[in-house]
C-alpha cells in the first residue's frame, strides 16, 4: 500500500514506513527515529489538541489513525504490479494498436 500525506507545503508519498520516516525528518519533529517520532507526535497531539488514541504500533496504523482523527488527510493507493507482460500481450496485434507495419518484436520492452 502506498500513502500520500500532505502537511502544509510538504507532500510525502511512499510506503507507510517511508512516509513516516520522511515526516520524522521534518524540522521540529519529535524523536530520533520512526518509533520515537510516532510516540512524540501522539503525545503532542494529546497535549496540544486533546486528540487521544493515535496508534503508534506501526507506521501504517499511525497514518490511518492520523486520518481517522482528522489530523492530516491521508490517501492510499495500491502499489503497482511487479508483473511484466510481453509487448504482444499488452498491445495486441491490430493496426489501430500498433499502427501499420509495426511489429511487436520491434518494440523495446521497459
């Protein structure tokens, strides 16, 4: 699962662990690592805003609970597939798909 979190002008995109690691590096962020950041952020939210119950068990739960409590908007996306297909399977063999005279074997795969 990929997460996108926007805080002010900062936009974080990646797996939950990556996003929280980026957030932990922001200026003034509490803690020295992901775990201490999540604990520090949850503590700050409780002390300063009265928001209780921010999950700190893992980065995904942390981001989900930030979203549930309305702290920051969090979007989730499925990760792209690692599957690769041949140009013939992906593009087909008709003239509309490839154009006249184009052979699928001439297409450089990604």
